[in-house]
C-alpha cells in the first residue's frame, strides 16, 4: 500500500557553501517525494517534481527570487512525470514519464 502524502508540503531550501545560512525559497504546491531537484539553466529557478494525492507527478519550476511556482508538464490521466532537468538553453526541459497507457 502507498503511504499518504504529508499534510504539509515540502520546503525548497538553498544554502551557500560552506558556512552560509539555509534559506527557504519556496514550498511545493503538494508534495515532492520522488525525482530530483535541479537548478534551471538560467540559475534563477529550481526544477522539481510535485505529486498530488492521486500520485500523479508533474515537473514544476520555482522562481527563487519570488517564490512563484508553475507547472512545466501536464501528464495524461494515470501518468506521472519525474526527474526533470532543464536544457542548456532553458527551452526544452527533459523528464521521465510513466504512463498507464
């Protein structure tokens, strides 16, 4: 049986290395428990997987400066997108899609 996503969405955090203070730059709209987290090609955003209550995943982008979040993918019913990564020019994100079809 699958576990239920937590009631509180995850936090997206950045930290300067080696001694910088952590900073929460945003929250996942629902839950991110699978996939990767990566910087966008322009260095202004984070690319991550968001999962809804039905375990459908989609690739999201969070703008670090503003905290705005938008969907980059929309999987078909029964599908799940994860492991998103931005292309060098930022115009062609790549991701893995699992589909029931």
